[in-house]
């Protein structure tokens, strides 16, 4: 029998995620081979690697879209089997490569939608328009408005996603992921399609996440190596589904195996 893991919320600093020996194969081809690493509480951990390294598969495993054939995941030290529909209730938010904004809602309504699971009122209260549901709706809109202003989206609060510049849409998607004050934030290619100034702003936002509210841990899967080097406490490097290096940004930057994986040529140590 499968039982849902309930994330403990005692203390601050964010959730602790452990990946232990995770392996995934598709049609006999190995996408992940005994991958192990940790996202400590309150830290930003980056996952990088060349195309085909297994980054997307790893992200899908952690989000519950893909089941590994071997290995285990632990959340705050407890065995954990993720499922996409349970992540938010477990204090986990994700931002995917696709923006995923609801086209029929405004920016403000999209952000509010990211926190509806945290509302104290139940379904029946909302259906009957009871006072408690009204209070929750007001509170959510106030929180969403404050977050929108913080991320520089105030001028777009009433706009439709279809009318937004791409960089603004990215910030709106991040706001929706952050409105529920998650303890673990999973970011998949958040810098994709952004210009230099937008990437700098994104980096500042990511580094602020561990100290926001009760604190968030962050796993960042990203092609933009400069961003990862600038914001992460530690970095894991994948190549052909295996961890080939892990450590601080300086340790990873100076690892000959990393240069070889990215440049495709052996580098003398």
C-alpha cells in the first residue's frame, strides 16, 4: 500500500532532498545510472550537463512523472515516492520549461491559482460562498499582489498571458510557483530564452529563496552554466546519465572531467 509522505514543517530552512542510486532505462538504454546526491536544507543545488546527460529525466523522476527502476528518494529523511498532484500539498513547487500559465486567467489570477491548495476553507465553503471562503480569497489576492509587486509584475497584474513579453511570462510562472511559500523549489531551465539583464534578475531571485519566509531549498536544472556557477552552493554534473563531478562551483569549474564532457575532448589534469 502506498502512503503519502507528509513533509515536516518543524523549523526553518527548507526541505532536505536525497537521491540515492536512482536508475532509469528506456527500451534498454540507460538514461540515469545510479545517480546519488543531496539537496541540503536551505541550499541551492544546481544540476548541469551536456545535452543528453539525463537532466530532464532526473527532474521528471523528482517531480513524479517518471518512475525509476532502481534507487530511492528521501524527503526530510523519510522514504518518498513523488506524485505530481501531491507536490504542492507536500510543500514543493516546480517551474517547468513550458510556462504553463492558464490563458483564460489574468496574471494575478494565475498566481492566486498557485496557492489555492493552501486556502483554509474547504470545497463546500467555497461552493456555498461562505464568509471563510471570502476571507481566504481576499488573503490570497493580497499575498499574490504583494508577490507580483516584489517581482516587478505590478503593471501586468490584469494582463492576459498571451499579451506578455516572454521574460515577464517567466516571472509570472515563478510567482505562481512561489505563492504557496514552498519548502522545496524545483526549477527546470528557468533562464531559457532570457536576456542578460533578465538572467541577472533571475539569479538574484534564486539566491533569495532560502531566506524567504520559512526558507526554501532549491534544485536548479539549467543549461546556462554561468547562472548556475553564480547562484548555487553546490553543483552536480551529469554525463550519459552518470554523476561525473560534484562539489562547490570552484571545484566543478576546475574539474577536468567536466571540461571533457562539455568540450568533447580529453583535458590534461
